[in-house]
C-alpha cells in the first residue's frame, strides 16, 4: 500500500508522491519564542515528528526546515495588536533577544522530553532580514505589493484565488465582527496583509532594521516563505502547522510565495487539529497554563503525554483532562511492563533470531495504519497486536523495536529501566530480611516486588516512598490492605 496523506488544499486524502523521487522537503512552522510552549502547541510538533520519522522509516531522504519567530508576530494573526516578542520582554523585564534565547532553549528541552526530533535546519527570523527585503522588493516590482502609510502591503486583489483553504468571501472579514480586530486605513482591501512595518503604534519597538522603505521590521507571514525558499528551494513537498495557522498565516504564505515564484509552491499542506480542554481551546492566556514542566511537577512522564496524543488522529480535536491523562498514563505504564516481560522472555529464550515471515506480517499491520493518513491510533493497536502475537519472543521484540523507531515511546529503554529498578527493589527487600519468593507471572511478580519494596521503605521509615508505591499500584487498579499477617492486595472493582 502507498502512503496516503490528507491535503488541506484539496480537502481529501491523496497518494503522496514527492517532487523528486526518494527525497522529501518539509517546512514546519516553528514557535514564537515569547513564552513556554503549551502542550497543545507541542501536540502539533509531535504529530509532525511522526510524519518525519515515518517518511524516514519508508526510506525517504527527508530535509526538514523550521523557523523560530523572534520578531514580527503580532498578538492578532491579522496584523493587529502588540508584538508578541515585545510583550514577552516586558513581562520578563528582559530584552527581546534574551527572551528569544531563553524560550528557544525551553522549547528544545520540551522537544527532547517528548522525543520530538529537531529539524536539520532551524532558522530564527532575525537572521534573514536581507532575504525578506529582497523578496518584498520583487513583489513590489511585480505589482503584487504596494506602499501605504509607510508600510508595505500585499495586494490580495491581484490574485485569481486568495482563500485557498476555505471559501471565504470578502464580507466575511468585516472589521468589528470579532472583538479586538482593528481597521487599518492603509489597506486597499480588507484581506491585504503587511509585508514590512515602518509605522507602528509601538514607539518602543526594540528590533528594527534599515530597508528601502525606512527603518522597520518584517511582518510575520513573509518570514516562513523566505526561510523555506532559502533552504528548500522553490518547491516544497509538505508544509506543516497547526490548524489555526491555515488562515491567515498559511493562506498568506501561499499568496506571497506563488506571486513571487510564478508557480505552485507546495504540494501538500498538513494541519494538526486542536488540543482542547473541557472548557474550550487551549491557550497561554486562559485557564491553567499547561506545559510539559507542569505535567512533570504533577508526576506525569512526558512520554505518557506522547502516548495520550498518539491514541487519537491528528485531524481530530483531542480533549485534555487530568482524568484522560491518568488513563493514558496507566495504560502506558502497563505497556512498559509488558515490554519488560517480553525482554525477560526473549532473554530466556533459546531462539534469538526473529522469524522473517512472522515479522513481516506484524510490520504490515503497522505500515497499513500509518499509510492511511498517519493513523497513529491504529499503529498503537498494531503494537499491542505484536505483543500478544503467538510469534516467538525474538520476533515480537523485533516488532516492538521496529515500531518504536516511529512512535518513539521509549518502550525498550523504559522497560530496561523497570527491570533494573525491580532488581534493586528485590535486592533491598532481600537485604531487609523479607525473604520472599515471587510469582512466575510477570504482572503478579511486579506487584509482589513493589509490595516488598514498600515494606522495606516502611522499615527504613521512608514513608514518602512507601506512599508513592501504594499510589502507583492504586493507579494500576491494585488495592493494598495492611493486616497483621502482612500486606494483602486485590484488584479494584470496576
């Protein structure tokens, strides 16, 4: 089966064929580094990571570029409001460049925790000012841009079709329909957008450059077009981003890029849908600011969040709640335990080589899932199918290792750590005089070993560790009862 990806331009799944056989050029809209990325932002990067890894899994040579927006992104995507970078600098009492460096590093740290691969090329917007000026000058010469009120605007009326993702009409953009939208009297048409600002209502704008039109700074939309063209050439295979980027940001990218180039710029547009809370769309300005660090502070493994996201399709809105994350965390924990049991089983088995035919059958279920528009939910199901397959331990382990090169759930590493941790607990329990023998059933053995470790912790008056183990078991549905005859356990009903 060939790889089929949903294309936001055509509104349908299409067989993926790159411009150049064997090579794929991908552009990813990067973060505006004025604050920490929230977990909704990171869902988008996570699903783009799956795309990247799966293309490599299929044998493609992938060249991927991402921008870092450190100038020019206003609080409204429609070129109104305050510069987000300036807003962040004021909040933190630092310079814009200090803010950009700090939150860029924080973004990369979050990516590392979530096993999100960083693209080959990451380019801050402030490093490409000359490129922006060159392309804007060409758009002026071609008649696609105009100067008004000191700013340079793209003239959308010169296009045969501007609203490429949606069927909007001009009247749909009436100023005042949405709170916070301000009229720009310099625009010839409501949909026109700024390419270069020289007149800003913020006199304290920190980052400014000389240009043919006066001292100023670029608009947000021009940076992605120029950075993509600089590093990937005139034709892209796939452009990625969140669904909220489709309009106006990606719409404007297409408008200016194709006006400049004179031909189709990008074949596929991939948009990841929202992560919502139970009260609505997640943002940095409303409700609890949900970051990876916050989840960690509450005891969640970042990879349990990755697992949570992979259980849904990227083109579906996903509802986040701590209850949903608890369920995903418990399932992830059980998955790690199953892989740990498989590692023990494979280690004890005399048959060390996987069966090629059986492995191929397991891999086909996995690739069939991802070939169907990156259906990670079915790919996770294929992982479970591999674990419960009647194939040999070596074959099942080979399948898990193979699948996790794409899913990147850290299963073998976590399982190995689990085995090492259990060995330490068993050693501690033996040293404490517990002298227990454990079940041959891997799942029961894990429970008994942790109960023994809890007993050792209580004996050492390490109450926090004892409580932690009780809570961990309870999260897995195991209820402990301390009796004069020792600790008894049972499975929670329901």
